[in-house]
C-alpha cells in the first residue's frame, strides 16, 4: 500500500530529503479535558512536533500501560466521544494547524461508529491517517481501498517478536510508515531501552523498505537521541501524558518536555 498524498506524505518526503528525524507526539483526547487538548496540540506544533497522534480513549486499551489507561478512563468518565475528535481537529485546522494528525483508536469504537462513516469524518475533519493497534493487515486489507480513496494513511504496528516474512507483509500494507514497537508489553515510561533495539530496528528497516518510527517506552532525551540515530522518527506518548497528569500547569509542563525532546531528536 504505497499511495500517500496527504500532509503525512509531504512531511515524510521533506524529512527524507533533508535527512531529518521526525518527532511524533501522542496525546489522549479529552485528558485532562477537551479544552486542554485543544490548547496543547498547536503548542506542541510550535516547539517542533512534526506529527500529532490523537488517541481516542477506550475502556480496554490492551496495548497501553498505566499512564494512558488512567488518561483514557478519565476521559471516558467525562463523556468524550468520537465526534469530539472530529470537531476538535476541524477547529484546529481552521485556526491554522499544519502538522499531520493521525487518529489512534482501538478497533471496537470504529466498528461501533461504522468504518465508512469514520473514514469520511476523518477526512472531512482534517486528519491524515489512522493507527489501530489491534488491527492486523489481514483484517485491515478490506479497509485499505476506502482509505486510499479518502487520501488517508492506514499505519500498522510491528513488534519485536514479529517474524521477517511478516515484517515484509505488514510493510506492504502500511501506508506512509510502519510503527515499530520498541519493547514487549504495554506502552509506558522505562528507565532503559532494550539492549537489542538498534539491531532489531536495523532488521526492520532493511525488510520494510519504508520509514520506520519507533514508539513504546521512549521516556527522555537520552532515549530520543539514541533511537534517532537509527530510526526515521520517534513516537512519545506516556511521558507526555504523564506531564498532563502530574502537573498543575499541565500544558506548560508537557510543552516544555516536548521542546527538549525535539531538540534531542534533531541533535541525534
């Protein structure tokens, strides 16, 4: 699945041309409240975030660790719905948001809302793609024509345990880049990275033959610098969401942290 003509494709093209590594930031929709999400996203863009991953809260987030589980439960308690994601991104686009925005959601909410309806709303709202962590390419293949026609990227995940022939298959179906999960288990902050990460990442890049962004467990500037030497980009989620959870000045703290990460990634 190679067609990409949206903001994400342009961002990836520019990064490759300038040999620059990308910084993708994840935030949970509606945590700690919708107004904070709306304030945070453009602020992240200003300090160097290249791609925004907007996570939709789900009651059973199997791939997520305690920080994002907490954020999801809190947002659900406050009544966050899919329409809030569409409305928020539409407003931000009208205000001038330029960076690509990817919708991160488990399969259940999308199926409940309707796949074709979700695709249509994502496109009309100003999203650039979708990441569904519990969607394998065997099931996602039937969606891919819909996403192509809507000019949206459908991005799949590769795990440390994924076999080589399956890495090739996942990359063939993924549009734009592949999301490499850096560790076994759930998302969350870690004190150290897996010792074999760079070796495994080199294998994934060789087999995928497309940009590879690395997420799960990236917690600080040291991690970002280390991974950016080999990956095409870094995805940071739990560490940003944690700043929102533990600081009274939530937006300022998260943005300052993101700014430091952006600088570390650029230095490599």
